[in-house]
């Protein structure tokens, strides 16, 4: 975890799974606003949220489980979004590491573009063009993977 992420935790930020329909709706708003996801997109899967000390959701990660051909389970970060006014303050990095903690030893990975590769590298991720098993991204916007060890 980075210094900024630890500082957020000390200031009372919490990182937990969304429980209510309202929390999931706020997360979906962030996904649409920050990641350009369309209004009719379905957000099925677990949603991990970053909640400020004032109980507002400032970031969210849509997670899914994935099992490779060898039967190994992985945690796929399908979308990671942080409110524009909270970007650059460690919320995204802390949310990524909270995902790692929630995955409990299962590898965490997701799609990455050239534009956000720097964020993932700074957060401690390894950037790969494939996942070592021949899996390459079919999404032209996310032509590489980030892997959080």
C-alpha cells in the first residue's frame, strides 16, 4: 500500500463492499462518469467502494471472478473509477489495494490502456501484454493488463 493510501485510512476512509441499492447506484454513476461506460451497461458483480469520512462514495471498483484453463481463480477488476475531485489523492490506489486485500491471495488483474498505465505502475502493478497464458485483451482500448502481485 502506498503512503497516500495509508494516510487515507488513518483519516477515516473505509473500503468495503457496496450493500445497498443506493450505494451500487452511486458506484454505477462513477463508472459512467469517469470510465465512459454507457447508461445501459449492466454492473453485475461485486462492487468495492471507497467511502470518505463524511460517508460519501468517492470511488468504486467493479470486480468479477475469473478461472483460467488450469483451474486457478483470479480477481478481475472490470472497472475502477474515482470521482474527478478525488483523483490524484490516493483514492484509486487505496481502492486497488483494498481489492487486493479482499481477494485474499488470489491474483488481481484488469485491463489497462497506455493512458492509465502510469497510474497502475505507480500503484505497484506489473504491466503485461498477456497474462502468461496467452490471454490477450480483445478490447482495443485496453491493450494490456495490470497485475497486482
